[in-house]
C-alpha cells in the first residue's frame, strides 16, 4: 500500500465494518485520491476527498485538529468538539451536501483503518520494559484523546451524513453492554506455593505486618488446597465474582495460564491440578466463560500460544466443558502487531481482548465495539474478532501507572469511560483480577462500576 490508496482487501474489510455498524451493504470505490461510498441501486454517493497518507503509515508524529459538530448541524455523541488526527488543517465546512455527491473533507475511513488495525504500532522501537508499545508513545495520548472512542464518534457522524443522503434507509441500532473478564494469574495466595515460600510469607505476616490471622491462615490454606480452592484463601474470590456478575445479569470470563515461559512472571499453578479443574467446572456450570491467558514469553511465538490453547481445550474437554467460542488475553498485555494477532488466529481462537494499554486506560483502538481483525502488513482480513479492552483495574489504581489508588477518583475515572462507551452504544470491557480485591473498598468500587 502506498500513498493514500487502500488495497482491494482493505476496502472489503472496511465494507464489512460499515455493514456491521450500519446494517447495509455499502460499496467503496477508490478513484485517484478520492474514496467513494455508494449504496447499490442509488445514484447518490458520499465522497471522501481529503485522504491522509499518515493513515497508511506506522507513526505518531503528526498533528491533531478538532471539528465542532454543531457548527454544521450535526450531533456529537460525547463532546461537541471531535478530535481529528490530520496532517492538514480541516476545511470549513467539513461536510458539503450537493446534488448527487456529498463531500466529506476528512478521511473518516482512513482514521478507522489506522486505529483499528493498530498500524501505528507496527515495527515500533519505543517500547517499555516488557516490550509493549505504551500509551504514552501513542498519538492518542500525546494529543489527549485516548479517553475518547474517536472511531465510534466519527462513525456516528458518518451515520448522520448517510441519513441525510439516503433518508429512506434505517440504520442498525446498537445496545450498550458490559463485558467483565478476570485474568487468573494467581487463583490462590498460598495453595500452590512451595513450603519454603509459605514459611517466608508467614514470617512477613508475623514480624513485619504483625497480622496473626494471616500468619495462621497461610499453612491452613496450603494444607487444605487439594481438590478445591480453600474458602479462606484471600485470592479465592471466584464465587463472589460470579455472584456479582449474575446479580447484574452479566457473564464473567476467566482466563487461565497454561504454560510457564518465565518462572517469575508466570503462574505458580498447573491447569491440570484438581482444584483448578474443579474451578473451571464450577465456572462453566454457572454459565460463565473460560479462556486462555498465554504465558509471559509467548507473544512473539505463535507455536507456544497454540500449544497452550490446545492444553486448555484438552483439559476442558476432559471436564465436559463445551463452549461456542474460545478467546482470551495476553499476559501483561504483551502484544506485537501483527505477530500476536496471527498467533491467536492460528491457535483456533475466536476472539482476543488484549488491546488496551497497561499504562493508561482508554481506547487503544479508538473503539469500544467488537470488530474483525485485519493484518495491515500482509493486507489480510481475518476471522478473529478484536474485543478492545477499555479498563484494567491496576492501570487506574497502581502507582506504577495512573496511580489513583483505591479511591473515589479511581472509581470516577472508570465510570467516565463506562459512560463514554454507553454514549456510543458500545461495550465497556473491564478486566479485574480475582487476586486484586485488597479490601472491602475495592469490592465496593467494583460493584459500583458494574451497576447499570
């Protein structure tokens, strides 16, 4: 792909995206430096005549403009001013309705392509200590729109233009939803640790923290973790998590580690352990979902992700667990585009929900709607679905990241992002680890966020 031009496969992918969003089979035709959107059987069309070459490049070093929707009679879903990544200043008016062709002087579909394919991240060297592309390197963070689902916002504006051009058609309606997931890094604080480690933890509880209860709980839980996770284990919050989800008519997804490529960062449990098998069976019997959390060193190694996926599916099959779809999330949100993308597809998975940033919450892909994956390097549409991650609890709370602590400020920030997902009729995707409920306040924040 060169200049402003889309490949035929990219155009087909964009057409599929428009169908999913609006419910109609629009046709996209590239002519020189114009992209034309047509509805079969109609003489009317929409022309995008300001295509941007930056939307076909892996870079973040270009400007961002803004556009005021009400100035041209449109209604913006979140704020009146929409961020508009662009190398050039936006013309006024941005939308011109003419007899047979309505002109949009902004590359809305180029923006969607660039954001959704994560082309911005391909081949980047400005990575963090876990080799992740960080939020702070992104165009969205640098221009202060990471907390806006700007692809969704611009597609809503496009929908309003479509209604003016073809007033007789009805556009597909979407409903706000919530998806809750839990990475099972540590299903038990004590149950799977060696006795030497338990001894050190007991010493810490008694000598440093002066907590006799924790001192006594550690060996009690260790001994009692055989076929079931112990009810006294601080990390065994699984039944409570499912109770909270069911009270809100939600399904939780639990993602299990099924490999060990890093002895420090990976799990201390084996998925074949009777207690883990029983946990998986309990999750399934209660109507919740099980998925994969590939181990730390797998994100550049598709063959390892496939092995770990097969291991999970084998254990589930042995336990009589059947699911219509399989998916999950990468450990530490490690991701290299498009290698990790293909790894998930090659492992026979149906969806991935890794794509949020570890260091800042928000809309890494510019959307909170599920969409089909597309490889911007090989120019290939894939059957894998991307479910963008909006919030990971430690991203907001931990001092290493946003650092708001277990506080009203943290709750407010998460609720703001949830509200914005609602305003664009998308999905609020929240990751909260089973092991992260440090106190009653943490549980209260979690429950408050899930309330409708």
